[in-house]
């Protein structure tokens, strides 16, 4: 009994964590009891509630997916018109559910029509094109007799149409629908689909480097939020019995945006709170409506500049100070799942980690015993999973790429064999990173080819490179900064531990199993790299060296056939450096081909099987470390001396 | 045929206004890599100034022009300070500046509607009078000619400025890499202020020429802003000529839509046009530069 009380947080203030949302939900249900329950009032509440569903939809695409479909009100309007037209011409037998489904279907199509072309350019094009659609649709509707022109379509005037639901029952149902939409958005963002959204939002290069198809994922984000916004149109029409051009002006789109930004995009409840504030003020304080634009504009501006993460992020910080939220970044990750599903040995390591992390590292006390020279010996093998079928090496042949007048990579040949470490050295600007980006397909080749065995990669999109078994890290680590270290690694595991996105979102049996497996494997890899103490920390709070290791863990988590490491040693401490060398060697031992770009030449020479030295885009040297030591041209270019680096012993 | 030519002339005139807005976007984007959605509302503010100066107070055209430039440039600098500069200093992800400039446009619009009200602005006397002359049986209003000429002059001036002057070259370099620009001794903040001043002047000119052509109200800002963007998307990002061609194409397409399809749904012309251009040729007709990854 005591334990349950403790878990619920009695004794501290953490119980407020669940008590506050529960109280808010209860208040939401009894609003009519508090604020008047006349038919007119109920209609007004329901109007705001249907808008909140759009806010949830916008948050999925924009807050999480980073796709600025600002004109989502266009999608809402199209869905609403679709639903109300069907109801007008088939008044019998169309209920709330049917209206939502019709709205969702038509809204989804409208979202695709806007999204498909605009996404080919990306960035703010989607924002502007969709905003223009939000402007155009009511303008067209105003003149179009079929949709009732300026006066709109009043459903209450349609003979034979009688809604089955009304009064407080309808209100309760609509509140439940809003909560359902919220629950759905939570399930979505905490699924493999949501992980992809956040990765893409952070950086398209990061996303494609772990095999995420950028265009499809963006479309999916827009599609899901359009379906939801269309369904909101159905709810609106059913509760208001009316739709007209004025129901979705373009300014309404700006209000929704303001609600989301002020509440906090990229959090589940932020847009609801922000939306309720902004839309509520707009609905119920009509005497000041003349100045609302100024107030909301100023608020939006202030939040965009000073509090880009919104009110809720601020409240979370306050909550931490008051002891309501557990402070982030301590102990084992939040949630119980990883410990339950992790192998027993790993779980024990987690339990021991709090001791190990605080005390001096104890040699050989388990895989999580902190960073030390011996930890590396316990690294488990990471045999390739992706691309393991093909025994071929990664071959770069005659690669050339110029930018303007500069030929950054000029006729470079390179072979990375499985199970070997290939060092790539050269001064700044010698073309190392360009070569890596050519392999990753972030740049396209001017000439030459890149292949694994006989399979050409240079005509494939960037995500196909990861899916062919090539993982990589970046010169400046690309991490999802608002996610924890663990959450940064999970999407990489999810490239190879697969199930349908829908199974993962809806928590179907296979979805649950796969979700857990991805989490457990990510956890294990981080722990083997000695990162157990940062699992639950936000990446933004991690020191530079740790970020590099998390990125390394993400690359390993793909279980690739080849790993491209772009200056992984920069900024690492001596202990971390030793771990890095061991990781590289362990990868090679496991049969992975490693391409290691480094300025730390002693390290490269000590672990590489082959070394390539680039100079001004050309290959200056290729051979074993011993041959490099004996080579005079490398020494003369880099050190200006005419003798070998050191005499081979 | 006469109908067609009349529509063509009107299309070129309105298109010149879109082209001018697109040019001001390009000036800003070159130096700051941001897209200022409030540009249309800045123009709307200029139209209101024009109305007060010419219709209410009967001031001379030159005074009106100077007043428009002063107000629009002042608002541009205010916007640069409060809504743009905070984001130029901040590296990182997101389109925060987009939200901020949208907020600024909302503020301008609401303030304007509180000053002026919701009524449409009455047509304002043009700088060259309300005369027309006849070419091949088509009446061409001098105010149309003025819009077209102003756009061409602005485009040529900008081309010369970017190609021939040191500061023009610097202004193009800053957006590509702020750090490198700083290392070369270019003060990025001063450059972005200058870009806002130039874009403000271009927008003020757009306001000056559009006021006699189209009767507007306080809500037209966003419409013009978005149509300027569509002109830009059609022409292609980063190309001054693209802005001009895109603007003219859009203006003519709208008039043709009016004439041959349905004048009630004129706004669809722009929407359909931009969706087609993006689907067929995403970088636009003269696109030189991919929009940076966001």
C-alpha cells in the first residue's frame, strides 16, 4: 500500500503531475455546469472544441513534423463543406461519425493536393502555398452558389434532417472526441512514425542518414494532420449545423498558429492550452475583438522571439522547481518499459550504474561500469544486419565533384573492405567530408561511381544509402536536441526492427513488441558505450564528447555493414578517445567496414588497416600505415620535410 | 481581340505590382535568408498613406510619394528590429522568423483597420493623372504604364546595384554565409538593415503605383504578399528577372482567367498556376538557387 502511494507521488508533490491533467479534464467535462448550458452556449463551446482538434492536427504536422502547413484551415473548410453537402443532399442517416469520416477523407485529399507540389521545394513554400489556399477557398466559396455562396449552408433549414445527438450529451461526446484526438497524437508521436517526424524536423540529413525517406515522411505528416483537420470539419458542421465562408477566414489560420506557438508546439498539451486561451478569448470576449489582432500579434511575436517552445515548456521548468515534475537527467530513463524488457544483466547494470557513476570506475564490474580502459574489452560483437547478404566491399571509383570553380574531390578511388578500418586523412579542405557526403548522396557525383559490390549507390536517393547498410556520423554531431539520448538512438534501431507504422501507433500486439524491442536495443547499445548515466538526459544538455558518443551509438544501432565516421575524435577526452578506438576495432572485428576521417593521425595509424591521404581533392597516398610512415610525399606536403615521418621499424 | 488586349494591359499593370513585391522579397532573402510575409501589409500601409495624403489632404504627388517611402521604410526598420534581428543572431532549426513576421503583419493589419476601418479605400488619383491614350484601339491608362515602368526601372537598378557595387556584392554574400561575411569585415547586421531599407523603398513604390489601379482595403496586405510570393515561385528564387517575369505572368493569367473562365473565381488562377509550376518545375522558370534546407 505504501509503495503504491509512493509511486503515485504522495509524500512529495509529484502526484500533481497526474492530478493536474485529471482535474483539467474534469473541468472540461463540466464546463456547461459552470458557464451556462443554454443551447447557444453549448454550441459556442463545441465550436471552440472542434477548433482544438485542428490545433492538435496542426501540432502533429508542424510542432512535431516541422511541416508548416499554416493554411490547415483550408483543409478544415474543405472537409466541412464536404460533410455538410452530403448531409444536405442525403439528410437521412448521416450522423456525427459519418460526417467525421467524410470530412477526414476529403480533408486528406485536399492536404495532399496542397502538400504534394509544395513539398518538392520544401521549407516555407508549404507555409505560403497552404496559406494562400486558406485565403482562396473562402473567397471562392463566397461566390459559389453550390456551397451557398456568402450565406453558406444552414443545415437546420434542411427538411428531414434531424441530428440524433444534441444538448449536453453532444457536448460530452465532443469533449471526448477532442481527448481522443489528443490521445491519438500522443500515441503517434511516441511511435516509430512520430520518431521519424522528429528526426526529420531536426535535420533532413540526419533523418536520411538513418534511412528515413524524407518526402514520404513529410507527406505522411501532412496527410495525418489533414485527415484530422478534415474530421474537425465534420465535428464543426454537426455541432453548428452550418457552414459559411466566414467560418474559416485566413485570419483564423493565424489564430490557430498563435494558439499553438503560445501553448507550445511539439508538446502534446501545449497547443490545447494555447488554443483554448486564444480561441476562447476570441470567442467569448467579443467586445474587444477590434483589438484582438494587436494583442495576439504581439503575443505571437513575443513568444516566437523569447519563448519559442511555448508556455508549456516554461510551466515544466516551474514544475521542476516546485518538485511536481521529476527533474530531468537523473537516474534511469522515465517509464518502466526498458528495465522490464532489457536482459537481466543489463538491468543489473542499470541498477549498479548509479553507484558506478558516482564512485570511481571499478574495473570489470559489468558492461555498465563506466568508461575505462578495460570496458572496451567487454564490447559485444555488432555483426552487420543491414546489407549483410552482399559480401562486396564499399567501392568509390573515380569520384569527382566540383563546386563552382573548385574541384573538391578529384578522381578519388577508395575501397572500404568489410572487417577493416580505412583511415582517411588530409588537411582541412582536402575533400574528406565532401567525399563522405558523396557516399551519403547528400551531393551528387560529377563523375565516377560508388557501389557496394556490384550494386550502384550513386543513382539512389540518400535514404537508400542507409538502407543499403551504410551508417554515418557528422562532423558536428546532429542530434535531436529536445529528445533524450535514448530517444536519439531508437529511430536508428527502428530502421531494421520493423512493423507497420499503424501497428506501432495503435499499439497492436506486434507494434508493442517492436516498440519495446527497439527501445531495449537502443538502451543496450548506449549502455555498452558507457552512456547509462545520460539515457534520460535531453541531448541539448549533453557535453560535446558525449554527443559524439550518442551519435556513434546511433550509427551502431543501425547494425550497418559500413560505418562512415567524420572526425569522431574531435573534442573527445582521452578516456573517450580510447573507447572510440576500441569501438572502431570492435566494429571491424564484427565484420563491419569502417571509413574513419580523422585529424588525429597517430590514432588512425594505430588502428587502420589502410590509409588514404587526400590533398586538394586528389589522392596523395594510399597504402598501409607502415607504408605511410615511410612515405616522403605525405611528410613533405604536411610537414614540409623531405624525410619519411619515421623510419619503419 | 480588343477585350483580350485590354485584359493583357491590365494584367501587365497588376502583374508589375506583384513583380515589385517579389523584387522586395528577393532583396531581403539575398541578405538575410528570410522571407518576410509582412511585405504585403507594408504595402497596404503605404496605400493607406497614399489615400490620406492624396484623397483626404490633397497633397502633391511628390509629397505623397515621400510620405509613403518614409512610413514604409520606418515600419520595415521596426520590423527588422523586433521580428527579424533576434533570429539572425540565432543559429538553429525552425522557421521562427516566419512566425514572427506573420505576427508583425497581423499587427499592422489590425492597427490599420482601427485607424481606417473596414471600408474599401476609394480609388486614388494617379501620379500621371487619369488620362488614357489609345494604341491599336485599346485604351491604355497612364497609371498602368507608370506601374510597368517603375517595375522595370527598379529591376534594372537592382541588377546594376548587385553586379557593379561593392556593397551590392556584399549584400548577396551575407545570406550565404554570415560567418565568412563577418570575417571579411562585412557587418551583417548593417547589411540586413540596409536590405530592409531597400526592400521598404521598393514596397513603397509598389504601394504608390497600385493605389490608383486597384481599390483596396486593409485586408489586401496578405493577399498581395502571397501573390508576390507566387510571382517569385513562378519566376524562381534568387533571380531578379524571374521576379519580373513571374509577376507579369501571374497578372496576365489572372486577367485571362477573368475574361475566359470566370471572374468570380479569379483567385484560383494564382493557386492553380503555382501548384502547376511547383509540380512541373519546382525551382521556377529562372530558378538559380535551391531554397536552403530548413
